[in-house]
C-alpha cells in the first residue's frame, strides 16, 4: 500500500503522477473526481511472485498552505465559487 498525496485540483480535475514501485517509478493516472481514500491498483507492480502481486495506491488529498496574498485570494475565490461564506 502506498499513500499518494495529491492537491484538491489534481483530485478534482485528474492528473498523471509518478509513483514509486518495487520495479521502479511508473506514471499513474488519477481519475478526475477522485476522493480521499480512493484506492487505485497497479497490476503486477507489487511483490514479485508467480504472478507478480499488485500495488495499491491510496489517494490522500492535501491542501497547500497559502503563503502569500495571491494564494489566499485564490482560496477565497474557490470558496466563493462553491458557495461557502467567509
């Protein structure tokens, strides 16, 4: 099991991220609309055997801390777009 940190926009819009496996890094497509806790399977990328096992990747959504006014403004605009009152 591997926990993959993604930003809210990566989870909402979908993305492709490099994920480490026992056989080396692979590109994993995170589907649009992924929620925290979603599990994705990398077939044949887990423990070696006959057949090789699968690696499970669990999505964890992290919210970057805004470090300047532009980022705070972007968060406020996002909250407003989703109907949040600030």
